[in-house]
C-alpha cells in the first residue's frame, strides 16, 4: 500500500499470467503458445517493415491489416477492429459494450481476465456455473442481464459450443450485446463470424497469438456490425490512437493471408492434441473434450498440485488453477511431438 495510490488500486486483484521461467531444457506447456513458428511470409514482412522507416507513426486505423482480415472473413474493413492483443480488444469491449445497469454474465470457470476487467472498470457481473460435465448450457443464460461474454471454446476447459447454440443465445437476447471470444476457435471449433451479418448485437474477438503463432507480437481483432466497431474505436481513440506499430501491422497482415502455413501448423497441433488426449486416458486421466490447443485433464489418484510439482521437477511446465472446482486439473498446452513425448514420459515416471 502507498498513500499515493488512487483508491481503486488497493481493491484490484490483477490477472496472473502464466510463468515465463528460465529453466534449462524446459518443456514449456503452460501458456498455450503455438509450438510452430509464425509464417515465413510474416517474418519477411516484419523484416521489411524494420528496414523501411520506423521514424514515422504507424497508420492509426491499421487499414491494410483490417483489409486483410476483411478479405479472409468476407466482411467490410469497417466491420473490423484491431488492437494490441485480444486482451486489449477485450478491455475496450468491456468499457464500450459490456457495462450496463444490469449485470454482465459469463461462466464461473472461464478466462480469468473477465473478472479482472469487471473489477477494474466497475462492472457488475454474475458468473453462471458450468454444468456437471464442465460445459456451457445456453439455457442457463436465459435470465435478465445487461450483456453476455463467452469464450468459445471455453478456457481453461477447451470445450466448444456449436454455432447453433450461439445463435440460440443471440436470438434470446436481441437487446443485449453478446461477445464471443474465439481465441482458440481455429483448433476445431465453429466460428460464429458468419452470424455477425444477421445479428447486430454480436461481436466476435480473435487473436493471432495462438493459431497464427504470433503471441510475442500482440495483435488481436474484433468483427461485428459497424455500430459496435464505432464504440470500440471511440474507446481506443480516448486511450491510445496508435496501439499497433508498423512491424505488428505488417507481420499480422502477412500471417492472416498465409493460409497454407496456417492450415499446416494448426492441423499439426490438432493431431498432437488428439494423440496426447489418448495417451493421457490410457494412463487413467479424465480428459475433457478439447477444441483448443491444450487439454484439461485430471487423474483420480493424484492431486493436480502434486502432478504439477512432479512435472516441474522434471522440467515440464504446465498450468494449474487453484480454484476449488478445478484445482485437480492440469491445463496442458500442446507442443511439438517431441515435447508431447517428454510430457508423457515424465508422467509415466510420476505415476
């Protein structure tokens, strides 16, 4: 505490990011990073941007990037918003679209930045419990609210909803904004971006950190009808008119347009995920069905804390959350085949 703090600072419980430790020969499976590098075309575009001119400010509207995203999804560039990682895009959405007199709804087990933003921005929220299988039941959101945000697939469970379920939710809440956070959608889920043409209350948020292998670049974007995008733009331009630098804009646009690399690497992750899920089940783990680049698993005979500690002692890092309902689960990012083999070997040693 400090007497110089604003009153809100002492009330905050900041988001806790995954560890980025320096451990020799570490098998790092704790932060859902893509094990494969970014598109070579993206690297070339960033190198060209460095060699060009960094003395000038970047395009504050990131038009070339928004045009690349728009071409990919068949929307207008005016229906695309970009920001410094999907976390910043989410933050702007919380301020611009999710703060109302009635509470915001989101799952009780979900991305832990949601309650963090609610505390920061003074948003009343109600967390809706997942069902006994750790899935989201759309019917549970049939209650008065000011807005709704759902990750699809959910994090940290990895369980996804079909497009039809999201459409049911949108139809039931035509007067409330609904934000669908699709950070992991490219690993087997069904994107609801096509529904933005039909529903004026739908905003869909994506990141280039996962399926495009650009976690270190910090680029995210949102797609929705123009009035929703205007709201985000007004918040952004009241905070930081230049969120994406020239290097990020160039690299992100090239990555978005390299569909061949995108498909090759994401399918490699999916294949490894399915192999890891099977290997874990063979060793007695309960593994939730994942449509993400990670699996969420527990072992009935070993606590999550003990397993995470044992793996760390063997230089394998995974993520564990201390919340009571999920404290025995491990969230395991999918690495290269060699990293996945090291994980299974370490678990064999522990079990």
